[in-house]
C-alpha cells in the first residue's frame, strides 16, 4: 500500500509549484480508495500523524457508513486551483515542510440511480513531509469563507432500502437507524407514487429516485442548502446540474426534513412523496423562473389526485379566504410562494390545477405545464399559452376558477 502513497516530485513539476498537481492527486486517489473500501490501515497512512484530533476515527466512521450505499463511482478530484499556503501556528504545530488549504471535488454516483456522477466541493488541508502529502483536515480553516459539503454518510450509520419501481428500475430510500420507521413507510409508498406520476406525466422519465431522510437540521441543510428551512417544510426535491438539451439532471434527490416523521400522517406522506416525485420527473422540462403557480400546482395535483377530500380538507386556508371575502381575482404571483402568504399561494395553485384537470382534462393540464415550464412568461406569453392549450386567456381562467370556488364554498356574509 505504501507504494500508492509515495507522492514523489519530479523535475518537471518545477520550483513554482511545490504542491504538484500529480502528487496531491495521488493522495486524493489513495484517500478515495481507502474510504470506498473502508480500509482503516490505508486511512491511517493517508491521515497526517498530527491531523485534527479525531480525524482518523471520523474517516473510518464515514467509510463504514458509506459501505451501506451501492456506489458506481466515488473519488476526490483536484481542480486547476492548488489552493493557498497555510502559514503561522498551524504549520508550526504540524512541523511540516509545507501545508496547503484547497477545495477539491467529491465525485460520486449511486449505482442504479445516477446516470452521471455528481460533484460536490470539499475543503481540505494537506501537509507535506518530505516527498509525501497527508490529510490534516477536511474542514475549512477558521475565518475563511470556503465550505465543505457533507453527504448522508457523514451523519451516522445508514439504513438503505431498495424498491422496484417498474420496468426494471430501482429506487432507494436512505436514512439513519433512528428514522427506520419513516424509511420503511416511504419505501412502502414509493412504487405506487411512481405509478401515480406516470398516470399524469407519462413514463418518459427515469422512473426512479433516491429519497433521503435526514436526521438533523445540519444534515438537511447540507443536502438542500440554506434556502430551505427543515422546520417549515417536510420535503424538497433538489438537483445539481440540469442539461435541458440532453434531458439529463445530475444529483436528483428527494430530501425529507427531520421534522417530517412528526408532521406527516399516512395521507400527507403519500401526497408529498408524489409531489416531489413529480418535480423529479419534470426536472429536465422545467426552466428556472417559470411561473410557480403551474409548477407547484401541477405537482400538488399529482400529489392529491385520487385522494378524495373536499376543498376545505385539502386547501383550508383558501376555503377560509373564499368564505370571508370571495374568490381570488388573480393567479398567485411567484413572490407569494414565500413568507406569510405561502400557504394560500400553494393551495390556490393546487386548486387551479385541479380545476383545469376537471374542466379540460389532465392531458391538457400536462400540456399546459410543458408549455409554461419553458421559462418566465409575461402577460402576453401567458395568454398565448393558455389560449393555445385551453382556449382561454388568464382573466377568463381566473373567472371560471373563481366561479367554481364560490360554488364549493358558502358565499361570504355581509
């Protein structure tokens, strides 16, 4: 094993690059193999003798957790930036010839889920002793603005359940032992959720997903970013790079928050899983900036389709508003899907989608989604899309939807 870690410099490296690309990448390769194979002996040679206390044990725990996940690829890549020299007390404490802080990319793919690997930034500190480089830390240095991505394997042992989801496809539900009940519940719903999406969207999507159940706020934030608050939402669908021309999306995940188990009953879990799967299915057809009322309304329509329940049961906030002051007079604006008015916006979007499906058919609702998900639409473009697909303009759609709402809810008093 030591041969693989002999990171010798050559004259071709030149004096201007003491931390040679080839030498550092050699260390990263050894680190990748050791983590993927849970080889403690090699990890002990990768980690610097004076590394952050507990780093070796953390690397071993990461490797043992990762072993539960079927991987098609796992490697650390060095980009063109070789980072910056570390000076001062840290180098003195390490007693190293040189130390560098740099951001590398963790490249990984889950077998049967990811057609292409996804890449995540990981900040590391490396030290050189003679001709060898070692890992000192896998966290940013204090006082810097760099970040390190953490995978689910960094937050404890993993429980993984595989689910056949039709046509030879396999989905995975990944969580931690303390949430085994929710992992099992999601696994039990997953196949029927894929069928529910197929029934409206069609089968022209991968028909598989990786569903992650997070165990803490930190883990949820690591997977979805700080834009979403796990205390306010039960789940969110995320992705990394979307290639609309090729119809490919990397890193698609459905991530459940730590609060989901307490917040969702059986019907709620079924609806939200179908909602998020709809976003997965439509991801490569959906451009950022498209009207949220169609994106979220369509996903909620798939989520609640066939569930029964009247307006007051599915959209109680909207029903109360209609009862108090009548039906809305406009489509929900994008800004309304955040903040205090978000619940009303989401419920209104679902109600509009359900109305379109009832009045014009679910096929035309899907056609409208495909038309409006191509990007931002101004008033003229919206009217053109509605006219082409439904034969109405926005004002007519809102009027007809409002009339339906007022038939469903008792008229306001006063």
